[in-house]
């Protein structure tokens, strides 16, 4: 049993089932992220762990004890919200000390714990400031300090970086991960930002329609998605639909007139439909047929886009499908629209997904 366990947890609002029979075990000291689009059930699942929502059925366990019906203040968890939720009339020190004061701890112990928490989030120099005198990133650090100062078993973070600008979000991602490692505390995080999830997490639970479609380490989620939704949602990918053909023990995917060798994880029936997921960075782009890998498809450049650290080239195949290839900007000059080119990839870099 992990530090958090969900057993067949369901949540309904009226007749709408927003979380559907989720089973999940979160290990002690793990950084787990719920990732998915708006409305997929990730925040509702987090709120059921925190006690802000009660499950319609199923069980929530924390530290080996069922807490399904307990209110938040009786669970050994704290939550960091996107809105910070700091008391505007209190100083930073007072905000962080508030929870400890409610527990009636000795003043000297409160002062020590508050000072330690502020040092951890690098806000000790701002202890006497009010929230209005700080930036969004500084306020978020204070919110984290207030949450960790009580030493909860689990810290829940509900899109805490959503209100920050891109540069500050990236900085805070690394800070939160370093803090989690230093504390050894279990973090359960909610986001719709794929890069954020890949950067910070030990494991990612990708949610869709109230269910967990895949839960795994970030490299497996990205490189070996198990469903079309996961492949399409996490990062950018080329999704090609085709029909399976078999010659002896080998599988081939028919993409219009082209025949592409594939290596499915499980044998597929001839004539069945399948999708091929190929990440743009694994697609080779050449003006000649040679050197593009196991697959070589001829197409026409539709558009070339400069994206800073890479150049994106969109190639249209004869059947109408598009392939996106990314390359370093220094790889070549931009290819003009209308130019005939070849795209390809190695069989190992492509993932076969059943339709």
C-alpha cells in the first residue's frame, strides 16, 4: 500500500460522471502529476484526495487509513491553490505561521518552523512584507511555505503556476522539484501543461474523460504512448491512419499507396485499422531518397516555420496526410513550399496504436 490509494473512486455531479472508477497507488516521496485537458477530472480527483469533494463511491486511503468521508482538516494533507489564497492583511511571516498558531504550538517552535520554511522557498528576506508588495512568483513561494510548514504527509498542488508568466513558470518548475527532493515529501500535482508534467514528475497519470488512460514515467509516456489520446496530447506527434497487412510474420501499414513496416507490441489482424505515431524530431527530411531510415515517403513541402530552437517543416503526402519534421535551424536553409522531398524514420521510433 502506498501513502495515497484510490480504490474504484467515482464522482458524479447529478447524472454526470466526472471521475470513473479510478484505481491508483501513490508511493511515499513520489512526485505524481495528473495531466489532462480541462474537464477530464484531474482537479476533482485531487479535491477528493484533499477532502474538498467526497467520492460518490469507492474509497480514498491515506497512510493506511480510509479517509473517504473525512473533512480536509482531519487529513494529513495540505493544498496549494492557483489563486495563492494568502491573507492580504497579514505579513509573509504571519501567513506562514497561521496554521501552526491554530495548532497552539509554542511560540518559539512556530518561529523556528516559519524561519526554516521561508529559507527553503528563498523568502526569508521578505518576511515582513504584505502580499500586495510582492510579485506573483513571490506570493506563490509564500503559499508553498505555508503549506509545507505543517509537515503534511502529502502536498496537493492544483495548477499552482497557472497565473505566472512563461519564464517564471519554468523557473518555479525546477524550484518545486528541488524542494520536493529536499523535503522527501509526496507531491501530487495537477496541470494541463505537458512540458510542466514532463519536467517535474516521477510519474504522470494522463487523464481523459474521467479515466486514467496511462500512468508511467515521463519517458515512457512520451516515447511509448499506449493510446491515440496520450500520443496526441503529450507533446506533438504525427498520427497516420492506415490498414494492417501481414506478410509472413511481418506487419505492414498501408498508408494510401505507401507500405510502411511497423512493429506493434501485440500481433494485429490483417485488415484491421491502426494508427502510427511518429514524433516530429524523429522524422528525417531529405531532398534525396537516401538516408531517411526504414521508411521513405515522397511528399511536397507545404510550409516551413521558424520556431526559435528548431525549424518545423510540414510535408503533404500524395494521399493528403501531413507529416511534420523538426530540425535545428542550422541544419539547412528553409525549404520552399512546393519542393519535392522525402521523409522517413526508423521502425523503432514509431509507435503503433490500435484504432
